[in-house]
C-alpha cells in the first residue's frame, strides 16, 4: 500500500502524506460500506415472485435519519480532514522558514533555469551562476526558492518531495523545501506549457555536505574555496 | 397571448418545418440527441488517438497515421472541449431536458418554442465552428479545454492562430445556445405546469434540469466576459491576461473556473436526474426522501459557486485562500453524499428489475461513487499539492463526468427510447452494451489513478523523458487497450439504436408501468403531447403503495386510490 | 389554437406555488440575470484590477467626462421615454406609445453618436485598446455596452414600426414594450455603473 505513492524524501512530505492517508482510510471505509450496501441491495432485493417492494418513501424523520445521520457523520469527518489539511498547508505554503540556501527557478519553454546567487548570497551580481535543468542543493538544509516564468504558466513539480508550485509569468512566487536523503530526483512540469511540455525535465541533485562543498568549489573556483563555502552557509 | 405557441392543431405539413426547422420540443430534443451522439464520435475518436499515442508512442496510429506533439496538444484540447460542451450538455440538457420537461409537467410544449429552435441551430453552428477549427491553418486550439493564458493568449507560444479564435467563438455560441435553453426550461417549468402539478409533485428530473439551468445561467457571465477579453488580447493587442502588457494570467483562471466548476454540476445534475427516474421505476419503490433530495440539489447548486478556486490551489493565488476553498469544497460533498445515500436507499427493499436502463443507472451510481470519494483528495489543498496536474485528476473527473453523462445518458436512452420513437430497444444488446461499457471504463481509469498517485503529470505527449514514469508504461498500455474495447463496446448500442427504430417491437404507452406524466400519453406522444391536458392528483413515485391494487399509481390517477405518505 | 391549449397556457393554477410572472416577463428577467453576471464580471474585474495596480488615473484623465455625463443624461431620458411609451400602451393611447418609442430610438442613436465621437477622438489621439490596461477595460466595457445599446435600439425600432403599422396592437404583442423596457432599463443601469467607474475616477 505504501507503494501507491512515490518515496518521500522531504521534511513536509510526511505531513502531506499523513493527510493523504487520513483521507484514504476515511473515504475507503465509506466507499466500501456504500458500495457494499448497493451491491447487497442489488442481490438481496432482486425481483422475486409474490414479494412486493417495501414502501419506504423516506419522507418521515425516522426514515430520513438513515440518510441524514450518515451525512452528518460525513460532515464531521470532512471538517476533521480540513483541520488536518489546514495545519499541513500552513506548514508547506504559508510558512517560510529561514533558509540557508536560496535559488531562483525560472520556467521557460521548455527548460528549467536555475540561478544560484553565488558566494555573495545576492542575486543580480557578478558571481551569479545560471544553469539549465540541474539544481544542486545540500541535503538537510532548508532551500528557499523564488519561482517565475518568462513565457507561459509552468509548474515546478518534484514528486518525491511532494513539491508543486505553478510558475506564473509576471509573478515571483516564494516557497521552500528541505530534503532528507541525498540522491537525484526528477523535476517535471505539471502544467501544459506548449508542444514541448513533455520534454521539460530537470534534475534535483541533493548532495551530502562534502559533495555539495565540492560542487560549490567547482562552480565558484576563486580565492579560498573554504571562504566561499563558509559564506554560502550563512545565506539568509 | 405573449406565450405564443405558434403551432396550430395539426403538425406542420412541410418536411422542413416538421423535421428540420421544427418548433416542437420533441423534434428539437431528438436533434440535440443526434448532434451530441455525432459529436461523441469525434470525442471518442480523439480519445482513441490520444491513448494510442500514449501506449505506443510515435508509432503510426491505425486509421490515422503519426501524430506529433502539436497534434497531441490539439487532440486533448478538442477531446475535452467537444465532450463537455458539445456532447455532455447537448445530450443531457438539450436532449433529455427538452424532451422531458414539457411532458413531465403536462405542458404541450416549451414556453418559447421558436427560441428553442433557435437555441438548437445556434448549437449546430457552434459545433460546426469547432469542427471547422480543426482544419484551419495553424490547427485547432491546443491550450487545453481550460485554455490557460498566456499559452492561449499569445499565438507565438503554440503557433495556433485561427484555431484558438474559432474555439472562443464556438464556445461563446454554445454558451448563448444553452442560455436560451435554460431560460426556456425555467419559464416553462414555472409557468406551464398542468393543473395539480405543484412544484413538489414535479419529477426529480425536472428539478435537476432546472437547478442546472439556474446554475449555468448565473455562472457563465464572467467567462463570457473572459472570453471576450481573450479574444481582444489575441486580436486587438490588449493585455488582460498578459503580464508583458500589464495583465494577469490568474485573472483568466478565476474567470474560467468561476464558471468551470458550476459547469460540472450543470452536467452532473441532469445525469443524476435520469438515474433518479430510472431507479424507482425498476425498484418499484418511491425515491427515498424526495424533498430531502430537492433541498440537497439546491444546496449543491448554491455551494457550487463557492468552490472554484480548488482548481487553483497551487496556481500562485494568495495561499491564504486555500483553506476557505478547501472547506467549501469539502462541504459540497455533503449534499452529494445525501443524494448518493438516498439513491442506495431507493433500491433498498425494492423489487429490482434488471433492465438495461436499470443496469446503466446502477452502474452510473457505483462508478460515480469512485469519482466522488477521489474528489476529497483533490478538495483538500494539502493533498492537492501532490495530486494537482496529475493523472489522478484525469481519473477523478472521468469517474464523475463519464458516469453521469454516459451511464446516466444511456440509462435515459434505454428508458425513454420507447417514448421517443415508439419502439422497444433490444434488451440483450443493451446488457451486452452495459457489460462492455462498465468493464472497459473501469479498466481505463483505475490504471490511470495508479499512475497519477505516482506523480504522472497530465497532458504529456509521451512519458519517455521521465525515468520515474517508465515502469508504469504497462498501465498506459492497459488503459489504451481498454479504450479500444470501450469504443468497440459501443457498437451494440449503435446497432440497437438504429435497428430498433425499424424493427423494434412497437411500444405501448407505458411499457415500464411508470407514474410520471410522459407515460400517460402515447409512444411517441402526439402533436401537442396530450390529447387532453392532464390533471395531476398525486406525487410522482407512488410505487408499491400498501393496499393498492397494483404496484404503480399514475400521477393522473384520481382519488379514490390510496392517499399518499402513510405514516411509517 | 384550441381552447384547451389556451387554457393550459394562460390559466393561473392553484398549484400552491409562488405567484408566477407571465412567461415573457419571466424570460426577460432570467435573461437579465445572466447579463448582470456578464457585466458584473467585467465591472468586478475592472475594480479589482484598478485597486491592485493603480496608476490608471493618468490614462483615465483623457476621457471626456462632459461627453460621458451628456450620454448619461441621454440614456436616463431614454428610459423615461420608454416608461412613457409603456404607460401610453397600457392606457390604449397607441399613437402616443409609438411616438415615445421613436423618441427612445432617437435618444439611443444619440447615445451611440456621442460614443462614436468619443471613440473617434480617442483613437485619433492614439488611445486604442492596446494603449494600456485602463484603455483595454474602457473599450471592452463601453464596447460591449454599446453592442447592447445597439441591440436595444434595433428591437425598439421594430416595436416602433409595429406600433405605427398596428401589427403590435392587433397581434396582442403590446406587452413586448414592457419586455423591451426591462431590457432598456437594464442597459441604462449598466451605464450608471460604467460612467463613474470610467469617467469620474
């Protein structure tokens, strides 16, 4: 059953999956009971000779209760789902925890453009590096992104992080994630963006501290590599 | 005499006035039915092409040839657009609504017969435009049936020029057509009911059609405005939805979905209405909780206006809006839960006759339940983060729209065909049709739920660029084979429909022993519907009333028979 | 038309339902309800956009509030003449009704005329729909409104000719003036919203 969803390697993935499974079990039970009742009725109440139907009009309070009480139960379960969902939503989409890594993500037919601020931690400076389709982040660190698009609406989707956010031209949308395990994870576009929509494929490369520092030194090979990585870890 | 029923005692003499430019609601209904079934061929064929490409990418599709990514995007756009606007709505509202409303309330026609005729020909024009758009330079619209801007707004992003403009015009005309139809439905049902036909004695089908009409009427306006804005952006250089000109792509999303969500209930409610007519007749029991169902329907209609942004949870709109819209969305599941439970309660304790119509009604209810529960995952913003834009959504909406449109619609055809055409359909072919439809429909979309749960994005020309999708290719193959099975499985229906017209057993007035007024006249009804205007004495679902001499009592049966609603 | 079908359509039934409007009138009201949503959508969008984006005052300063105010007067007067036409038709004064219908048509044409003058001047000064967000909204809102005015003028003109020829009265279609009036008042009310939003802010 746990193989229904992809593996989850993000800190808020568990919160999202928790709501998913809550819904799954609640609606699962209801579904089985309701379909079961329907199937039972179809078998049990097949037309038989000399057996008239029961005149159950459902207009009295007592009879309506058979429907209304389950409906009220559904209502309360729904509200419970909403409550659980609201808390997780706040965590994922409303909060923006302080970050140690900052990136800009741009959607552009049909590539993901990643801009790193470089050792100075600021965008729009000489040490910014822009890479297509490859996003390097350190494992276990909060990463904040600013997402936009230069043309049409795209959607930045990393299934194993349970991360999705539409990239809208004319807007900068902020979000965050924190990955729990190193590895390479695929980035897809989940909003139709033109004929090359199916080719928009990126890689999220999550590295442990050593490998990440090595990549940093490689990408910004200047002065003392240790100075560069030290100031990188102080990014806000 | 402003409610001009511009017909005389006799039907018109000329062929054109009788069958082409007819103002008789029964003829117009059949025109809508025919048009919708013809457009369904296009909708079904696009599905075949789409699914073949997904199962066996970049092979030549038998009966067609190769398709490229541009064709693919056009195909999915046409599939959605045609199915919703040019199949589901004409089938359920134009077809059944037009045929049944006057008959069920005891009227001799709609309040505005000439407006009715106009509305059909307007839809015909709109359908022609959408078909024509498939042949213009640049191809048809390719931005999805949702037509998000700027993809749909600026031709450079797709290369589509005329196609998108024609799409806008076709959809606008379709809106105008159903606006006219909706006004007709509402005024007819409110004003032309036969003596004794109180609102609370109207069959649920009529209530459903009316609610759909009101919901459509009140929700379509902002999208008409939006469509005009999109057209101006494309032709006059405005920038309503273009950030480079000061506009906002999310504006289009709001305007579209403000209509788009109520629209799916406009389609769903009449489908439910058909089930609610068929289930009691073939259970020989009243519908369970008639008034409760009416109030739930009205509540659902009202709530449908308050949920639209659940399509936009990750759109970039203010995230604080997500929780209120999650709440309203989840609340709308309550009236639908009432309807579903009440439908189950309707067959519970019955004496069920498994006619083809009944199979389709039951099958529609059973499959709709899957659509309903999967909606909860999407209605909660948190889980929607993961599921939005994946095949989970595709499977969800097919599990709601297909049951109401096709299971419901077919139930309606098998049930009312005798009344419409004066012949009985073949029950064996009907049951074969049901079996194929039910099995193959589920076989298409259960695999797609599975791929969606693994994160399979929508609207991809092929999956080969993503490693995480490759293991699921076999599921796509299964879905495609099932699609072919589903399409071929419609052949018994086509054969049945056509052959029964000429060789079917002649139908009596009331072959199903049903109570509602359409069965109190001949099959098919005469010109003017009723030889004498009927008088209504009772509720529509008095089946198996204790103490009665037979298990049905027509609405027109006067006292003394058994009185209604015994205390339980 | 048989008596029984007549009875089915014009009798009021003790069906226990709320008082129902005559069909034609009910139809017009439902139509207007949908139209309110169209213009409501446009107006609502305009307001939200303007509040969110601001800076439109400069663009908006180029519309002529004087011409707009004149047009407002023209339309309000035309609604008055429409009411007078309806009154006259109800009291059997057919000639008078026809005259007021004609006046309404002429006033409607005046409105369009003034609007054309505005458009011509604005376009000459280089203010076209693509000149900016304010102008985009200005043209779509007044343009759609103008199309509705045109439709109303045409319908009123048809009624006028029917009134002068007598076909309006003999065919029992006199209450079409009421329907046309409802529509015309609606179009007037839309303008009452558009005028301050576009001309006075």
